[in-house]
């Protein structure tokens, strides 16, 4: 296991965990755009829980690679769904926001598969 893989994975988990915490705590800058995209308020705790589970899964994946792989794939699918949601709402300027969070996840997946 390389140091780069560990660092990228931890950074990805922290970023996704931050995103999950922001949604769970109802941070205005995180919740308001989701309302504008048409995401029902009742979904927010579930979406935050999915991100939190993915972040924990990435960290557990450092010890159990299959869990990290599953978590990484799940997070890529989650953020792909976020991009689709933003595009469907026609907020094209907001497309980079989910991509910022998924980029380190993709990096961790690639480094994990290369190891």
C-alpha cells in the first residue's frame, strides 16, 4: 500500500464526510441549492447518510480493500447522480461542485486498483 494511496483516500473520505456533515446539519450553502434542483427535503438525511457511509467505507477500505472498492464505486454513482440532478435542473454552472468531491474518490479508486 503506497503512501499516495493512503493520503488520497483519506483526503477523499474527509471531503465526502464534510459534504455529508454539511447536508446533515442543514448548512444553508449545501441545502439551498438542493432545494433549487428539486431534491425533496425528506431525502436530505438519506443522502447525507449515503455520503457518510461512503466516507467511512473508504477508510475501512484501507484495511479491507473490497469494502473500499464498493464504497468508491457507490460514491462515484452517487456523485454521477448529483451531476444528472444538476443538469436536469438546468443549473449548468453548478456542475463542477459534485465533480470536486468525486475527483479524489476516483483518484483513490484508481490508486487502489493499481496496487
